[in-house]
């Protein structure tokens, strides 16, 4: 199957793919105006590529290694989306 423009393939593993995943699965809690809580969880926001890059190691640890985020996987992050983040993090080093 051909990947859609909305969901970049793990091979892309660029910041655009990660930003798309973060927007779909993380900004409900980690945004200036999150939809699931009154303020950004732990004060962390992942709306811009700069915010994501600043917290790359933390995101990798919480999302890929520990699978602790999203909390109780409330936003239904897939293994493919976790792989996108892993590939980006490993390529960005």
C-alpha cells in the first residue's frame, strides 16, 4: 500500500512524520490549549518541531522505550507510530 500524506511511513522518519504523530497522539495533553486537561501536562508542549526536538530524548524514553505515553494509551498510539519516533530519534543523533 502507498502511505498517505496524512500518515508518513516510518522510513520517512523526519520531523514532519514525528510532528504528525505527536499532533495525533500527544497534543491532547501536551499543548498550549490541550483538549483533555486545563493546562499542558507537566508544562510540556509538543506542537512545534522545535518543542519536539528539544524534548527528543524524553519523548523517546517515554513513548518508545517505556511505552508509558500516551498515558494508558488513551489516544491509541500504534507500534508503527512508535517506530516513526524511534527511527527519527536514532537518525537525529
